[in-house]
C-alpha cells in the first residue's frame, strides 16, 4: 500500500502496488481532482507544492483495512478490496466536497 503526502500531510492511500500508485497519484485526472478539493476550507493541493508517494504506515494500512471491513459489513461480503476491481483509494483527510454529497 502507498500513500500520497503533500507538504508533510498524508492525503490519500491506495492498495495498489508502487507502480500503479504512482500512475494513479501522478495522473492528470487525479491531480486535477485534488487541485479542486478542499479540506476544512483549505485547498488539498495548490498545484505547485511537491508531493511524495511513499509506503503506507502501519496506521494508514490499519485505517484502510477498517474501512474495507465496514464496506464488507454493508455489502454482506468478505473480501480484501473495497469493490473487487482495480486499486482503491481512501482519503486520509476530510474532503469538503464529499461531505456536501452526503447532505
């Protein structure tokens, strides 16, 4: 598992291998998305700050697994992935736009 870190803040983690994580986190689509996201009213990424893709910490892996377990309970299934197809991404910061969708 790998984590995207911007300005020392862990932003998102994925269950992808390193090559796929880099492909995801460095893709124009993903970068365009996070450029428009805010967390607590502040931009997640300003479009210029350097970012690091690193191995996920034990705490990040555990948080990812907890969400996966919750998804399994909701779906009534057991598995190792959120949706069973491709890599999954979990944001480690609250994204304001996602909160707006829940309301």
